[in-house]
């Protein structure tokens, strides 16, 4: 049959289930197996077929006829025994809880208008990280689809994000994960989702009907299309560094041992802190990761990838990921691991090695720690008025690249776009809670000043700014530092805050608008940063940050509890931010050579 002949050349080993109305072709890659079977379940019948081993350890079986919607599983025979069945490592559609693969005509999952879906033009990026339930589960959201992908298709959510002005929405794990039982969603269990089960299928609990295999796929696409329509790009949080289970998951069952690193003792290595770590340096693991991101980009039109514990992956793999995606697709991640991976540190995509991974970014714990403090202690930092070494702040403002006026830092970014500027994300305390922890006696008004001061640095940095959803609404998680399975009552954003903290929202919104209006804040390359960015003399506990060029701008950070006087160049300035207020149009004019800056606040000046 012609389909068979067409497959004999270069079979993609991860094309596990190729549907046509005439036949469904199954492939599975297993080097270890001496026999592989596929079991097709349709209309109450199970048909088991032995698969044939072909080139490159790819096993093949063909079922003639139209099998759209049928369930299937693979079973491998290794070391003298049959392993448990699984959906395969690259299922593109799954049954409830992701236990079985489903034959799927993917074109039937495209929402109306999908063919015309295009990503909005790439603009000065400002990333907004959200969890589906955090964002829309609280009744105050008014969501018609609380906690679901579809909440991000609703007018309230889209207009809110547009109003705030962010450019990229980063969604917490939205591939199929294992910690939520999709058959008992009425229990309203919460999880961040860092427990991958099927990497290439959306998570069922965020769909309207996880028992309908097409539903999660279609609704994910509806979400992407709606965000694109609103001018927003979509970044996925991807967690290839470990799996929820080891021999209990497809990667373990299809290719026992292959996907994971082991230590010298032969036991599973655990750089993820979750029981295993994947071995990206192995040819087929690397290829799996690359094929997976390509698939999310091609099939789901995803515009960026945030790699969880990227430091577990090797440098070559991250370069392969970068090369496989268009240049306007963002790739960045955590340049660290939970524990030391079982692989040489100099070969890993750790923060220290970012210069070897051009076009890939890493989160700047340097900027985070100097502004609000480390997650490993409760000490106050710059934004809370503590007397700290300000070099890491200058480092972060310059986007982590080598700069003659920044001292004592390891310049890990080769380009400023590699430096993800942030103070908080889903991990650890949210901003209000971190500031409260370090300054238990601070009034709410003082905490709000600190919050604004910290984010002014993030949003004027030469790096890529990243904010955690709800920080602009002064969200609190009640001091819950690791809320990965805490209930909605802890994690949900309260939309009433938009009234209570309107001033804070407006400040964030204005900062984003100011950033977009002044390209000086996103020079985009290290040479320009070194040429145009300088740090003039400033009072103790303060930083002055000047960006020269056609549109000179200056940011004066006062991290002390007193007003401070900064020397500035002679001339007239439009004040874009001052004393906790901000406006892209300006709040008024001042003239040099001095500028007074209120305690715990930042002033942004634009030369007239
Ligand atoms: Ca799931």
C-alpha cells in the first residue's frame, strides 16, 4: 500500500499516530524492545497488532480504514517481560486522564477561523505569567469559564490584559499533567501542574470536557486565537526536565531507562527534586524536546517557551531548540536546577553558560534578590530601604551584560534580551508577601511604595521584563510561599482589588506604556547598552540610570527612607514617574541640575 511505501524513508519516530480516512499508521520508537504491540480500541473491541521493527528502531503498524476517535495504547516487551501499556511518548490526543492515546483527525479540532490565525507583530516584550485558575476562578472575575482555557477568550480578560499593556501571556503548565484527577473536577483541586504526563496534549482539567479528546485541543486553540486577536502572544511553560512518574509513565514504559539520567550508583538522578531528571544529551531525548516545541508552535501557534529548570538540560539541546524555532519565538528559562544534575556543570544550560546559548534567556535572580531579597531568607533589600550593595541593581538595569560601571558581578548575559528581569513569579512569595515578610511593621502605604519601586526597576531594565499576574493588583497569597497545591482561596486573584488598588494598577500600566513609548529602555544589544547606558553619581542607597541617544531618559532610584537629591545634567525634563505616580504623557516638567526624589520611590525623566 502506498502509505507504507511513503513511510519507509525518513519516518519521524515521534509521529506515533498518523491519521487519514484510509488508514491509521502507528509508529513508536523503542531501541530496548524485542517486541512492540499496539492495541486499538473501538466500539467495545480491542484489536492487538504486533508492530514491525524498521530502520532506526522505529516500530510500525497500520490499521486500514477510518479510525478517527479510537483509543490506542502501546506495549513494549523488554528484558523478558511486557511493560505496562501507555499512550506512547508523543500522543497528540488522549483519553480522560491521559491514559490512552486517541486517533485524531487534528483538522477537526481547529476552531472556526484557525486558518487565519496569525501571531501579532513582535513588540518590546513584557511577559505576564498566569495560572488559569489563579486568573479566573474567583467569582469576582465574573468569568463564564472559570479556571478554564476559555476564560482567556472572554472579553473581560482580554480587555484587561490589553489595558494593562503586556505583550506576552505566559501560561503555567498547560500540557497534560498528572496531579489532577480529570474525572473528579467537581472537587476543585488546585495544582500548578509541574508534573508532566503527556507533553504534547493540553491539560484536560482546563477544558470544558476532559472526557472528549477533541475538546481540550480545540479550546486551547480557541484561547490562542483569542489572545492573538487581542494583540497578545502566548508563551508556554514547558517542563521537559522530569516526569511525574518514572516507570509509571510512557517515557519509562516505552524505553525503560533511556530518558533518564542515573547517578554513579545506578540510581535515578534527581536534579529536578521531583524523583528523576531527563537526559537531554541523549540523541532521542534531545530530538523529542525539539520535536515537541516545534509541534506546539506549528499545531497550536504558541509564540514562546519558558523552560522549567532549564539548567538540567544541556547547552546543545537548548541551542537545538533555538535553531528549530523562528527568531521571534521567545525561549528562556530557569538557568538552574533544584539539585546538582548528573551531568557536567559546564555542559548544562545554567545561567553561567548563557553566553553559549545565544537567543535564549534566563531569569535574573541577581536583580530579584537585590530588589526584594532572596527566597532563601527573609531579609529586606533595596526596595524595602535596606542598605545593600547596589551593583546587582545596576547589573540588572544594564540587562546583565558586561558594563564598565558595574563592578563585582559575573556578566552572564551576552545580550540584554537574555536577561529576564523580574522580582516575583509563581514560585516563592508573591511581591506583597515578600515585602511584608521582610518589613512586618511597614504600613500598607509603605508596602505599596516598595512594590512600585521594585517594579520600576523591572520595567525600565534593558532586560526582558516579566511580571507575575496579580502583582499589579497587590495580590497576596497569605504568606504561602509554595502554593503549588494550595486551594483557590490562597491562589486566586481577587478582582475586587482592581477597585481597592486602582492606583497600583495604573502605575504598572503607565510603566509599561512608558517602556513602549521609549525604545531607550529596550536597546536590544550589548554594544548599544555599553555605549548609551551610564550610571552617574548618586547618593548612598540610590542608583541613577541614564540612557543617552535620540531620546535620552533617566531613572533615579531612591532606596532610602529619606528624600534624596540627585545631580542631573542641565536641561529640561518631562517627569514620567515620581513619588509613586506615573504617566506616559508626563506629570509635569522640571529643570536640572538637581532632582529631588521622595523616599522609597523612583523618578523617571525624559529630556525635552
Ligand atoms: Ca491531566
